[in-house]
């Protein structure tokens, strides 16, 4: 609570329920339970409700002559919906006769000029729902009364706001009012009032504009000095993106007022930015919850929210943005130019959002959430502004914003991700003065895809860990018919793994049946004609033999890799391999040619300078589709900041060089990154390569590369292969000619099949930080240090004991970065315990070293019911 409350007034809590939460009878039962719980906690409770979902939209449409329907038709529809809810709740059918009669009158009276009627008409949805709810709740033996919000929310009457906005987007002061708190405490322990609705000092009905019900709740909380506000809706809180469009968006568990304000202002839909002002000023916590999922904690916006350093918290967008561009050479150094221009906006009641200036141009945006600008208003604005300069107004724009703390300090890290804008028209770029957002104004039609691409590249991970980022939308709302969290093979084989490490300090263990199962899943894709194993992930001979036995070919990135595969797997022929080197020597290319290997070229230099030595050959061409994805910038293998591939712009040059040297390009290849869990990545790649194939007549193979991700956490959803397959099948039909589709996964096949076991050497405590040191470190597994990769770590010796100690798991290497896991919740660890690091079958032993002259963990192969192979 922000200030000490007077002893003769009760403590208050404000609960707000949105339109989706008050539309059904079963949800009113949940509201009843929340009220009862709050009363049982010794609090008085004010319940603020929205109109039934869709009702305000119906009423809003009546204000527009073009969308206005017959009054009786609208009245019948609204009355029918409320009468159905009355029946479902067992309430008398005539309960709302009086407010419905008033609604009928207002529908007949509404006109463009009558602002008082328009405001009261818009208020009727909340008045109906709140009276209905108060009546039902009072019949449930709760001490509830209806409260007319026009008696407590009195908006300011600024003479400059005696306009449409003064009635339809009013603002109310939110200063503590001990007298009001006392009066309401004496009225009833529980009050139900309409949101969105207020009054001006003359007693006229006004409404609070977009997000008005949320603002009603937070304003009332400030007046009553409430202990907190809870906003209940159909979503559990703020997410890292719009979860309805991006199911992998993660719940933000706790954010500061500043971050929440920025997220709301930049397009997050869970709350309106105006609603945060009252609680921020009074430092009242605001909790976002989902009405029908009380098991989800939701998002807490509190003064205690900890900063977690510079990081992007969310990618958000706003559509229906109006862009105004003012141009004129005579504005340069003209005193008062901006003042004159902005006065035109003020006179029309328009709030300017973003502004950028140069010597001869001023570009700004208008946010529909803060303005009531119709086409007529914009025409008037254009006429007024044309007195000052040339004017261009675009109404088909959207903003795409990266929101988070300290954006300026991480611009260098964001550089590769911003390549998604490379082929998009950008009208404006704005970096917020408060250092909380970086915003791009683009065409509306591109906004959804840009948000999706940025989210894939920027959001995974985060330095705040799980204290900032919660579960994904998919995890929270996985259908009951979906698979439960997968049980890992090493859980079933715990005892044998412990026996296996007897006499050893550390070891990698590979479970070949998991490798084979992954291969069979990929072989089952109907759209894919050939699967190659990217052997750089793990070149262990037993793994190579296992994937070849399942019918896979081999993709290698060096001649030594190719020779290793041919030596270890007898049934392999050179034609079963695809060699895709990068910046390899001329000699390596010539030896690969002479060995009969399929060759991939990823640089025009090779054809320009060595083309004569490849004459008469068939080759694959690796293209750079323009942007890369992945869990870390160092695994993104496309875009101008990645060294791989030929730019799309060089295709014509490549074609001429290949024809000059009698080289046939029969395959196109692209690989955008690693650890990708979104099927549309390969859909986009196929679409891009399919377009490129139009320029090259001999293409008969399109290789979509690898990068198929595996979940890092056991409760995460795996890559949806069904959706991947369906999309590829559809796109194949659109290709200019029939081609084979290849893929070349590595990590997908072997990551989950491998674990790293290591014995605990020591434990240490330094202040509040506790360390557990194990027998091997970054010499065996460098991915956490190199990529910031997250691996699940468990104490295999105490697998079924609760994790009640937080440890940093470290190795014995003399480097500060020798950290395998930060802030891991484990049982108390003791010398000799065996820790298991999961998902280490890929890029573990393959990237190991003998740094500090310490031998890396040995590799063992685990065959069920057999002795492991060394």
C-alpha cells in the first residue's frame, strides 16, 4: 500500500473483469469465488466490469452514419444477449427493463452532433452488465451493492477539452480521497460498478475512451488507496508478443511500471497505457490474471520488479497507424515552424505519438488509441498543414517495436536481427528518449511477419531467466488431447547410467535408439525426398552407422569429415555424401572432385577463379536467403553478418559464370540457422529457393538445410513436423517445375540422444552464491560459454529428491566463463554425486578440446541391454 490508511476506513482491493469474463454464467461463478476469497481475507472489494463482449462495438457503430443500423435491430440484439444471460443465471427476465428502455431512447436520439447522447449511449453496455452482475451476486449471499460510477469518477472539465474527446475520451483525476474511501466502506463490503463510465462536473455522462474499464479500475484504486488492482480477462498477462499470432510467445511474470507502460503504449493488448498512470503514481501493484485460469499466476506489475539488465522483453505491433510527412526546404531554421504545425494538431484534438525531424522533413505518427481521427478530420488536418508545407498522409501503416530496458546499450547485439527489415520499406525509425523501445513504422501488410521473425531471433533466452520469462502460450494452453511432457530415456535408464560411470569421472553417453527414432520421424515426412545427417553435430562412428542404416545420407563440411564417414561406414559411397565447405582451399575442392563427392559452392569466387577445374561437373549452389534464425547470433547462418552463402542478388552472375565453364547447377541449398522450432522457417526457405530456381534451368533438388530444433526444457513442445510437412506439400505444388526436396538436420537427430555425466568434485558458497564444481567443464561442453546455450541439469544420484538449493554449476577449467548452468535448482549436492547434463548429443564432444591439458569426457554408446561400446 502506498500510504498509511486511516484507521476508520477498511482496506480495499479492486477487481476488474473484462467483457469476455462477464458474458457467460459459469464465469460469473468464478467472479463470485474471487469476491468471496477477497472478503475472507478481510478486504473490502470493488468490482469493475466491462460490457458483455461485443456490445460496445455495436453501440460504437451507431455513432457512424455509414455503419449505423436500424435502432430496433440493435436494441433487439443487445436485449437478446442480456436476456439469455439472465436466464442462464436464473434471474428475472424483467430485471433490466429500465436500462433497456433508456437504451431504446438513446438509440433513437443518437446523432453526430449530440455528444451527451453519444456518451450515454456508449455507457449503456457497462451499466447493463454491472446491474445484472450486482443483482446475481447479491442473490449468492454476498454483501454486494451496485455502485454508479458516475458518483465516484468525476472527470476534469478543462475548457480546452470541451470537445468530442471531452465526452468520449475523458480523463479523471486519481488522487487519494479518504472521504470517498470512508463513504464506500460504510456503503457495503463489496461494490459492483460499471467500468468505462464517469461524469463531468456538470453531471453529464462521459466515457473514458479505449481501455476505459481498466482505467476506471486503476483510478478507483488510487482514490481508495487500494492494496492492489487485479485485471481479469481472457489472457493471463503480458507476453513477449501477441500469443494469438505467435504461440511461442512467453508470459512475462514480473515487469516494472515503466516497462508495462511502454508495452501497453506500443501495442500490447492486455491493458491500456492510460490505465497504468494512476497505479504508477500511487505505487499500487497491478496484477493481470485470466478469469478462467486461476492456476496461472499471470503478470505482476509492481514497484518491486527487479531490473535484469539491458534486454528486449517483447516484440509488439500497432496497426491502423496514421503517418504524416511534412516536407519543405523553407522549414530549415524557421523559428516557430514546429510550434505552428503542432498547434494545428492541438486545434483538432489530435495527439502526436512519434516524431522525427531533418532539415527539410518532419515525419510523425498518430496512434488510433489516443485519437478519434476519422477521414473528415484527416482531410481538415491536411488542409491546415498545407498552409505550412507539402503534406503526405498515409493511413495504412503499422509500428513494430522492440521493447525493453537499455535498448541503446544492446543495439550492437540487435544488428543481425534487424536484417529482417532488409527488403521492407521503412517510413520512420524511432529510438525512445526513455531508452525503452526501438520502433519502426512499416506498411501494415508486413507487420505480422516482421514481428514473428524478430521474436524468433531476439526473445529466446534473456538474462533474467525464469524470474522474467514464464511458460509459452503453447505450454499454458496445451489441449488435454496433446501429449503430456515427454519422459526422457535417461530417466528410465538411471540405474544403468550410474553404474556406467563407476570408475570414471565424466563421460558422454549416446542412446542409439533415440537416434534411430528421430531418423524414422524425418523419414516419415511425405514432402521430403531425402534426409542427410549433418555429421558435424556428432561424427561418432556408431551414430554414423545408425543413421545410414535408417536410410539417411551424410552431409559434411570438410574433406576430412567425408573421409571419416567413408572409412567408418562401409556401405557408404561417395555419391551418398554432400560436401558443403566454407572458405575451403582450392586443393580441398580438387581432391573432393577427384573423390567423386557431390559439391556445394557458396561463393562466386570459386566459379570465377577455379571454374575451369570444375568444368563438366554438376554442383549445388548455397544461397543466402537474406536473414537467419536461431537461439544465438553465432548459429544464424544467413544474412549479411553471416559468412555463408551467395546473395540472391548474384544469381544472374553465377548463372553466367557456370555457363562459361560448362558447370551445371542442379541443386539449390540454404541453411538459415540452428535450433529453430517454427515450421514456417523452412516454408519461407522453400518459397525463396523456389523463386531462385526460376533463374536456373537445371535445378532438380532444393535442399532446405537443417536447423530443426529440439526443446531445451522437457515440458516444451517439440517442432511440429506435421505442420512442417503440410506446408512443404502445399508449397511444392506452387514450384515452377518438379524438384526433389532434401533436408540435412544434425542436432535434431542426436541432441536428445546424448547426455554428459560428471562427478561432483567440490561445493562452495560465496555470500549468497553457491557453486557445485564437477569433473569436466567447457573443455567437454563449450556451448554454454560460446552460445549461452541452456541445458537441463539434474543430480542423477538424487533424481527424485526435491530441488531446494540454487547452484551455479561450473567446471575445473581456469576461465571465468567455465559455467555450465546458472541458478539451477538442485537437491543439496555432495562430493561424488553424479550430475547429468541433458541434450548434449550434438556439438558436445564434437567441439571438445584439451584446454588446460585436461582430457574431455570420453564417449560411450548405450545400446539397450548391451554393454556400452567404447
